[in-house]
């Protein structure tokens, strides 16, 4: 059967012809044409009889709720967090300074050693509290970051914002200067991105900056000047920085 | 249905992070996106997942919309591709049990309501079509889109759409004919 015959039969089936005589004559011209018409008509009538479907009220509510909760959990560029290791290194540095000062005061003032031990215990416990907060933050994904843990990290972030470091690394990635060495398997990387709430992203590289970070961009995109690059701390699978 | 230019305006606002504009886009298109997804996926729960994924993708990619097509066409294209992806994943893994939050009684009630609107065996016949043919007949014959619009949604030439629609209908008729015969 010729292509034109099929198109004419289709137009007849769909009722698009002003003058149907030519098409009807064609249908009657052979058994093959008649069968083609009957098949197209049977399917077309069945398909056009399908009623419109709409979401029920509860489906609509679930859809909107789920879409919004997913959107809220997307990591945002404005909520950058210092890398876990950097924050811990600040905490450790702070601890050394305080202990050093206490030791100096202790030596100069001649306090007995139990006071010093008590003071040290107090400081340790307060830092442990901060550490616990960090651990808790580390266990949550970027998707569930709370304002509280961001505030908790803020004091440390202010000491030396790591933004420049990541921005520089992102710039290097964009200009193809980063090493293409890969230490993690494809499965490990995918699993880490899932944990970080970036299931729709792909890893484009790795970089070591105290810790290993995965560089991720949205699926299906090619790295360009406007492509956001997300840095994911590879051991904890936490979003550390987004360069946009 | 909103005017295409209004939709494009809303989407430009979405690209700048305007959540209210995104809500408007969702309200306007959610039923049709769901309808297309349902006819391709053949299952309400999976269609709901595809609809959700479609809007999430749309939000993330709003800045990439260039205004060459209507926002609706762009959304249906995302929906069809999302359905293809999910069908491919579905093929690779065994059937999953119903999720916990879905009451099986509700699901069967919804399926019964939907099936009541379809002629006997039509749902099975549609499900039997290869996804590319199914999408073409759904968009063209069920949703009533023109051939150029269907071509735009599917990202293929009009001639390819015509061929998929003819062949899809032929396969569907064969399936329906066999059902009648048995």
C-alpha cells in the first residue's frame, strides 16, 4: 500500500476530509485497503473513546506536597557549609589555643593540677557538645540540613570561609585543569550522590583538599561556564559547596 | 488553560526561583501531564510518580527553556521522556509491591473507576504497544494533539509520528481483534 493511500485512509478515519468520495473509493478498491481502514477505524474509535482522566483531590494534594518537599530539600547555593574536616580542624585549633592559655595561666598562677583538669574537662565537654552537633549534621544529608546546624557551623565558617578554595577548584574544573584520576568506583559515586540527595546528578571528577570531594553536575548536562558544580565530601556524602 | 505567553512568563519567573509562579504552572498542567503519563504508564501510582518527576525536572530546567515551543509542549516532552525512563527501569527490575502509603483498596477502587471508562481490553491492548508507538497514539488520538505538536513533544519528525500512529493503531486493532475473537 502506498504512503499516500495510508494517509488518505487515516484522514478519512479521523474525519478530516471535506470530500470523502476519493477516500471511500480507495477503501472499496481492494481487500487490503478495506482491512487497513477497518483496523485504523477500530483503533481510532477505541482511543478517542478514552475519557479524560484527572487527579483526585488526594492525589493532587500528595503530588503538590511531594514536589514541594523535594524542592525544599534541594541543596541551595546560598546555604554553603564549610567542609566537615575544615570545621573540625578549627575546633581542634581552638582547643589547642584554650588548653595552651590555661596551661600558661596554671604555670604562672600556681593553681593546683585538679583545677586545671577540671577546667580542661569543662572545655572538652563543651567542645564535645559541638562535635556531637557536627556528627549529627554529618549524618543528615544536605537535603535535611536545618537552620540550627547551619547556625552552629556559622561561627566556624566565619573564621575562614572555605568558599574561595572551592570556587578556585570549580574554576580549575571548568578550565579542565583538574586531574582526571578516579579513586572511587561508579557504584560508590552513584551511591554517595544518592545519599547526598543528588540522585539526579553525575560525577565529573574528584579532588583532594584535605578530604576527597566528588564534583557533580546535573544529569544530562555538559560542564560549561553556567553549569552548577556541587562538591560532595566523599566519605560522608555531604554537600559541602555549590559553585554557580 | 492559560495563554502560552503567560505560561512562558511564569516559567521565566520560575527560573529566577519564584515558587508562586511554579505553583501556577503546576495547577495549569498537572492534570494533562498526569493523563499523558497514565496512558503511557498504564498505572495510576506510576503515573503519579512520573508526574512528580516531570515537575521536579521542569523546575530544575526552567532556566533552559528557550521559548521555542509552548510551555505545555515542553512539559509533555519531559513527561514522555520521564515515562520512557521509568518503563526502562521497570523492565530491568522485577515488579515492586505497592508502596506502604497506598491503601490497596483505594488503588483497586481507582483502577475500577478508570477501567469503567475504557472499552474491554483497551488498557491491555495499549499496554501491549511498544512505548514509542503508545506515546504517539496517546498524544495524537487520546489527547487530541496535532501531528506537528505530537512531533514536537516526541522530538521526532512529523513523518515519523505519522508512521508510529499508523503502526500503533494497526497493532492496537490486531490486539483488540484477537481479544474479540477469543
